[in-house]
C-alpha cells in the first residue's frame, strides 16, 4: 500500500490560547504535543517557537530546548521554520538551522503581502543564502508555495544549484494574500510539478477539510495542526493537535493508504536514517 506522510504543525506564529486553549507555546508544551502527535501517527513535525509573551520568535535557544525534548521522546522527522518572526534578521532566521542541522526546514520561495498591512519578505539575496546554507548543513528544504510565482522562483533556484532536485513542495492555500484554498487551485499547482517531486498540501481555516480531502484524492501528502486551523468542526474547537492527526490517520486508511512512519518519511524524502 502507498504511504502518506502526515505533517503536524502544532503552533505556528500567530494562534494564541485565546483562539484555542490547547495551542502549545512553551518548549515543554510543544515537545509534549509533538510526542502525542507522533503516537497518533504523525511522521513529521513542523516547528515554530514563541517567546515569553507568546509571540513568534526565531530564538535559537528555544529551538535547541524544544528539539532536545522531542528527541528524548521519539524519532519524528523535524522540520524547523525559517520564518515566524517578521522582525527577524537573515542571520537569526538561519542560526538554528546551522546549530541543529535538522532534516528539514522551510524554504518560503518568495515575498508576498500578508493580508493588507504586513509584508512577508523573502528577498532573493536571502533565498540564495538560505538555500546554500541548507546544502552546506545537509538540510532538505521544504519548498513552501503560497502562489504559482513561488513555484517558478524555486524552479529558478533549482537551476542555479541553490536548492537541490528533486524538490519537496508544500502547497499553502488560503493564506491572506496568497492563493485561495480551492480544489481547482490545488489541481493547478500540482500540474506544475516535475514528475520526480514529492508534494504535500494544506488549507488554512475553513479551507482545511476541502484541501485535506483533495490532496489525498490526488495522491499527495498532508499537513494538519493548529498553526493552520484551530477548529475541528464548525462551531467546535479542536481538543488537541493529536485529534487532527487521529482523524487524518482514519482518512488515509479510507483512501487505502498507510500512514507513513518517520522511517517511511525519511525514505520518501531521501533523508539520512537517524541513529
């Protein structure tokens, strides 16, 4: 049976406990949450950090503590963000990558308006620097695509040798200022991919379920978690990130696939096996 990778994104940079009391914010909360998600069937965890006030931060020490706590508990594949703090410098966006050398890290392949008041900046000079830093440290980029232009940016950097082929793409649908979370848009983005690409997708907020079903139908991998959506159903908050994972495991099996283990995910993504 085919293997479907489930990524959990438990925290993100924006949801707070006012949005859902179950959002994990401290290193201990995030590590405990990720362990529960691993037990439930997640193969990959995409991690953001928060500071003492609960705001997004690229603080290297927070990443080190959280990763250490997770590694004491399980072998889940770790995917560390390189964004999440709009005031971070190029250096602080990469410092934890150099220090920890995770198996995966996000590569946001372009700049965009985030809603109507904020810029999500990924300058070409930064993308070149980030790609080469990932190669030097043995980190595979998760190419995050918020619109079709970002796919073509990534294709350019792949040609230049800044990121390696084959790519691992994450389609991010429904972000304010990005491509809307519709099945038609997912089908279009998938049509751009080279034959050797591995891809995953998720929808933000109300787009969560349509994109989850569409990605599974199209043979893709999926991402769930409170970074993207704090509601389990209309009018009902999710009890935990593990609840999202448990539902996704059931859906993967309904599509006659097996949820990938972390070992499976390392094989799918051509990552080195962990000791």
